[in-house]
């Protein structure tokens, strides 16, 4: 699959942009585990123009994580164009426009998935950004605002006409948020449109290697994007890449190797910010990690893990959890 001149190979599996998740450390680990392309956290056009430090830091890219896309969002054409030019100076491989974020503080203000209620403005912004930069521009969006306005088949064509080089479709409407099942049949309808010639990337409920393979084999997408299933489990890309390329999940990491990756995320988060805020940041990954599912009588230990405020405390809890898992597996 090619996005402009960027060749991602056959059946690429990508890390989705996620706020407070896809920091530089997590992106690099996912890349090492098999992700073909990674995306930064959302970048607010307005905040970038105002040179807000927390926003400008999101533009930092490690050469080892490439190819990397920087995703921007906003609701007005002028600021989006200005932000795209600033992003271009950071030299990502791709500039992605977020027309898919469903959260109220973004979509409720008309940005992200909020643009699905103003298609002319969406197209105006897209065309202007494409014309303003030399990098490939892509778009990520949803099926529509709600069940009665699932416009993605027609919208995909219109976005292509604006000059984008690839389109990612999350198989839910904005009204669904993250509830219910992603509608991959609708994503397939977009792909089946003979007038759509740009690559189509499918997103939504890609939680296992088998589902990643199904997205390619049954629904015909050119690439898949993995979001929430990777949180606390960056090794998920390892099995997915093996499955889509060989038909087998391949060899999994050991329990010790998985815990080592979580510890690496913790230490790199601390190094990037500071101990207290670094641990606060990483709690979302720990809370979502499938490593801790199914451990008997885990509630109190989980609370202790998520309340730890120093690396020493957190490392001690993780060591005990690892021992609990080993003991539980021995019993089973």
C-alpha cells in the first residue's frame, strides 16, 4: 500500500492516534513490535498556533519510529492551514486530518467528528490543507454523524477529490462513540466503490490477529488501524503482522518480556516528564492491559497498582503481580 510515495508494503497494520496514549515511547515500542506506521496524539490547530508547549511537544518524532503521521484537528480553515504548515516543518511522513474524534470537547465544538455535520466545511478545510503543504495529506473519519446520516460512501469520493492520498474509516458513527460493533460491511462498501482509487484503511474492533486478517481477506481494505486494543499491549502488533503475512500468529512474547515492555514504558514516561506525572500518564496503559485480566482476587492489588506514586512502589506491585500470574498458571 502506498500513500503518495510512501510505501508501507502489503497489508500494513498501523497504530491509531490516541490522546494521552500514543506518546513517543509507546509509538516506538509499537513500531518495534511490528506496527508499519504510527500516529501521534491529536494536535489542536488552535493550540499549535498559540505555541502552547504541551502541544508543540507532540510534534517531536524519533527517527526510529518512522514512518510517522502527525494528526491535526480544528474547525476553521485558516488555523488548520497555518497548523499544517507548522507541522510540515516538523517533517512527519504524513499529515493526517482528524474528522473522527467523537468526544464532546472536540466534536461538540465542531471539530473532529463534529465536521460530519458540516460536510462543505470539511471539504473546504481538506482542500485548503492539501494545497498548503507538500507532504501527503490523509483523513480519518467515521461513517457519519448518526445512523440516519451514514454518508461515508459518498463522502469518501468527495474527500478523494480534495486531493487526499489515503482515507481511514472508523466503522461507527459519532453518536455511537465507542459502543456497539464497528460496521465493517459499511467499510467494505466504501472499498467496493470503483471510483475510489486511494488506499482505504479500516479501523474499529481490530482486537486480535484473526480480526486483522479478516479485515483484509473479507472486507478488502488496504490497511488496518489498531487503537484501544494496543493500550497496555503493544505486543499485539507482533501477532497481527505475523497473521496477515503468514497466516499464523507466530511466537508470542514471554510473560517476562511483556512485563519488561510495561516497565520500559513506565521508566521512559518518567524520563520524559517526571516521576509523579509520568506515572499518572502510564496508569491508562496499566489499567487497560490484558496481562491482568483473569487473575483471581485481583481487585485490591489493581487498586494498589493504580495508586502507586513512585517507581519503586509501582515496580514492587508489578513484581508481585507477575508472581501471581505464574502461580495461577501453575495451578491451572
